[in-house]
């Protein structure tokens, strides 16, 4: 009886070992090797360096609160990549309305002269809570404040926004957008 059980378990154990090696070692190693060879920057997190030091990733939003910088979308996970998530609040949820009203108050207080409608992406978090991009409209909405805080002409800051603006993916998917970290990096390079 024991030999029958062992004979029945042997193929299962061999398959478990084989698939563990194939799917747990060989496949991930192969994918990693191809990614490192073909797309090394992306495979290593699309890191952005400044003066030899990693300051962030072009794929993950960072908190900017100084009025001298462009601000990213709000983050439901407080810009913590380890706990990426959306807020999961429905449009009918009173907590979302409170959060949006607080964001409106903060944005209006940061630039009282700006009476234009606030773009939605400055009020609502993305699905991941870490979207590094804002719409071109959101960048333009913040333009006057950043220019004033830095003592720069608005036209110069507007040109910078245009310079770092990314078009739709593959030329057709989505809308033009601005990577906030890259834009703020370009602002700091103007010194």
C-alpha cells in the first residue's frame, strides 16, 4: 500500500519540482535578462539621477508642496510606492467631497489671483495613487504661481512646460501630459 502511494506521488513531485524550476527560476531569469538587455533603464525602475544621486523615478509621483514647484495629482497612498492604491471612494461618498473641498481651498490659497476652474486631476487621485503625470491644463493652471514664486516670466515657464510635455502614447493613446518630476527638475536647472 505504501509503495502504491509513493508510486502515485512520484509523478506529482517530479512535476512540482520541474515547474518550480521552469516558472520560478528559468522563466523569471530569462525575462530579466531580456529586459536588462533590451530596456535597461525601464527594467531598473526608470530612475532619474541628478549629480550622480537618484532623486526619483519617472514612473512614480513625488510630493511637492512648495509654491515654487508644480504640484502632482493628489495621492490616496500619501506618495508611498509600497502601498500604491486609489482612494476607492465613490463619487457619492461624502469623504470624497470633503477631500475635494480641502484640495480646492489649498489650491485657491496657493494662488488667490487664479480664478480659472481647477482641472480635475489636481483634485482627484489616480487609480494607483502614484501617477507621475498631470494634464497640460493642470500644469498651465499652476504656471502663474510658479513663475511668480521664482521671479520668472510666465512665457519662460510656459515654454518649459511645452519642452517637457509628452504626447499621447504611441501618438494616439490618451492625451498629452507633463511629468511633474521632470518639469520641476527643468525648473531647478534654470537657476
